[in-house]
C-alpha cells in the first residue's frame, strides 16, 4: 500500500514539475531576441531595399511591428500567451510552425518520430545488450588481462566524442576519402529509391544507413554502463550474504547468478526509464554529422531559426516523458528487488 501511495504522489508531482519546466522555458523563449517578428521585419527591409524604393526600409516602423506582434500573439500578456499555448493550442501542437508555415508542430514531430524512434530504441537496446554482459565478464575476471585490455578499449571509446567518432567513421567507411573503403552511405535515413526496393533490399538498405550512427549512439553510453555494471557486481560479491552462501556450500556460480547479479542490476535500472524518451533523445551532433532527419536535428533547426513553437513542443513532450520515465525507473527497482521501500522505513 505504501508503494501505491508513493507512485500516486510521484504522478501528482509530475504536474507542477511539468508546469515549472514549460513556464520557465516559455518565458525565456519569449524574450530571446531574433524572434519571428524581428525576422519578418528583416525580410521586409531586405525586400524594400531591393525593390527600387517600392517599399523603403524607412517606412517600416511601429505600425508594421504592431501588426506582426498581433499576428504572432506577442501583443498579449505573457502568461495569457502561455495559457493559450498550454490549453487552447494543446501544448502548441496545433500551432503552425514559424519556419514551416504549412505544417503544424505536431505534423513536424510526427514526421521525425519514426526516424528517432528507430535509432533511439536500437541504440538503447544494443547498449544494454553489450554493456551488461561485458560488465559481468569484467567483474568475474577482475584484474585479469581481459579486464585490463577491455578497460583500455572502453576508456578510449569514452574519450572520443561521439560526433568526432562519427566523422572518423564517415571518413573511413563512407567514401569521403578516396583511398579508404566505400561501404556505407554518407548519410541520411534511407535511400531515395526506398519505395522501389524489395523487402530484403529494404532491410539491407536500412542496415547500411543505421550502422554507423547507431555505433556512435552506443559508444556514448558504453563506458558508463559497462563500468557501472562491473563495479555494482563487484560490490555485491564482497557482501556478507555472498560469503554466507559460499559458507553453506553453495558454489560461486550460484552465489553470483542467483543472488549478486539481481542486486547489482538495481543501479542499472536507473536508465530503464529512458526508454520513454529514446525517440526524442539521440545526439544533435550525430544527426547533424550523418544528416539524419530526426528530432535532434529538428530541435537544432528550431533553436537556430527561433521557431519557438516547434522548440516548445519538443520541450513539452520530452520533459513529460522524462518525468514519467523516472517513475518507470522506480517501478523497475521494485521489480528487481521487491524489498525496496520508498517510504524510508526500515
């Protein structure tokens, strides 16, 4: 019953936390210079100066600015704008983008959603499938040559920024340097003739486009997850209950796989909640390097072009999913170890 009350409180706390995140972000975005009003005024001045005096830049004054502010809703109080964005415009999802004037925010997000979901889930699953077994192997062979060599490789991978690693992979395997292999495409999500391919040709084409970016996604979390798994398992192996199992005649294999491993997975469970945000996660720089039309690249374009509505829509969805993901992580704690008591009672 205490756990049910805890999760109910956590769900209720999502509301004020979400409001705090979106209010602060909305206020900052409204007062950052270079917004849609300023951009339209610059375009009008550019057209006026190049139109042989048909629309001279001197004639663009307060009247045009006031009209543009009314068009974009900047003539209203900021909290009224926020309420319209939150409630009437469904977190801005029904508002048209400032840059893509013929598409709403939700239409833009829906277009990029499958791309980011594909890369996000693939990288997320591969990270855990590789790092957890590797961490277990390193813990069981602690101090061996395998442990030392793998640690060197892990730290080398961790020291290389993911986007720099991606540029290196493109240079070596995407044909950007003539004397190296041209194995993978230089970028993009799929080939232009995707619709004309057969099923297995599509699988092959998708694999070739995803291999290098997913490798960059995995390398970013590789060292942290591997060492976290190793250290957590080593800590559990040194606990008294493991010595008790061995003293009662149990084998080391049974002590590790039957008792220590389950407790060692508890710190790893902190990342399980990230499964809710994998479709909006990913690296902006990786998507930029490989020209992947995902959510990261969309958010970067929104920031650069001051497309506030698109940026706020991404912030709203990612923050909401991140808050729910934290609750999911706590739920994973309970599944791994039912003895966990979030109430703090002994």
